[in-house]
């Protein structure tokens, strides 16, 4: 279970989610102050940089290709959290370890839950009671997440509100364009069957009308156990449905995917063409930003399902 926030952090979260107190003079920073933002996931780090621009300093706890499901925070993470003006987490159980960081660091900054306002897909069993946390894979959800983050920046720095609002508007336009672009790429496909490393693409699949055949790890959580029965079930589904490819992910080892591909007699998409599931890629990669990541994933999926 997530730990509840207390004191000032809890009050500010309520103000943010209710829309009240955004222009409170006591919460505004002095003009010229660079807002210190701490984000849990690489997607949120990208959003914060896009919206805050030069008016923010962003510390991303998770780095490229680091699994967010099971992360051990460092002393540097604790220090950054303690000093932050704004804290942003993904929510829906993905980064529940962050609650322990908050309890240890004792920050006075508001903690924003970027999943606020997003319609959450159902999870599977007790481990996924909160639902599917991979909300960013639908660009419409990314728009909601970015708007939540922008409200937090305004609360921390009211003097730069106009800049944050403009940057959000520009980013939102790009996300709408991305959504239309992906839809135009996927709609013509006659084969839309998808098998991935783990169940990270549900929002993407729902949004663009793909057919989810199965995942190698039968869970949203990459730490879930994988049995021989699970492997056999995936191989049988691949053969029965005529699925053409198994897509591995950049943040997960490809060995199991390769073994399943061999057993099922289908190709495994790995290496530079692996999908970005849980994290963005490093600087200079096809997944260096959120928009680049979604374009890369779409290109790889379309190329291999034609």
C-alpha cells in the first residue's frame, strides 16, 4: 500500500488537484528563481524540461533503461528530494518506492501524482490492484500528465506562469499531432497482433486498435515470476493466432523473448529495434524524448507487422 502524505505536502497536493490556491502569494517563488523539480520517471523528466524550459532544474531519479518497478534510491536521490520545490511521481503503483523516499527525506515541496485525471486500465490480481501504471503510452494521457506538472510549476513560480502555460500549449499541440500520426500509421495494418516482453503497452493497444496476444512476463510488473507453463502458453498463443513477431524491450534482457521466438518459429525484434516500454532511451537514441520514443515504437511495430 502507498503511504499517505502528511503536513504541508498533503495540503499542497489537495490544492493542486482541486485547482484552489494556485495563485497563493505565499507559495510563489521570487522572480528569477530557478524551480528545482524532482521527477521519478524518464517520461516525467522530459515533460518537466519541455514545460519548464530554462526556468527549471530537473533531477530525474530514474535514468534511461532503468526498470522503474523495483528501484533502490541513492543518497543523492534523498538529497535532491529534500531540496526540491516540486516533486512529481507517475502514480498507479509504478513508483511506490518513492513514498519511502519522501518519508525519509522529509521534503516540504508538494508531491504531484501525474496520474490524476487519467482513466486507469484495470489490473490483474492483488499485485496490480491499482491498475495499469503505463499511462504515458496514450498521448492523450501524456497531455493530462503534462498539465498536472504545469500546475505544480505555477504554484512554485507564479511569476513565470505565462511561460509555463505557453510551453504547455505548444507541447500539447505536438502531442495531439503525435496521436494523429500514430493512428494514421497503424490504421492501415491488416495484422495487428502484438506480443511484448511484459504487459506495458495496454494504453497504446487500446488507443490504436491493436490486438494483444500476450506478453512474455504475464504482468505489468517486470519483477513477476515466469513459469514454464507461462512460456508454453505464450508459444501456443503465438502459433494459434499467426502472430508474426515478438517485441523485446530496451530495459529488459531479451533472452526469454529469443527463446520463445525460437520455439514459436517467429522473429524476435530486439537490439536497436527493441521497444521503449518503461523508460526513455539515453541521449542520442531513438527514444531520447517522449515523442521520439513513441515514434520509434510505432515505426518498429508497423515495420514488423506489415
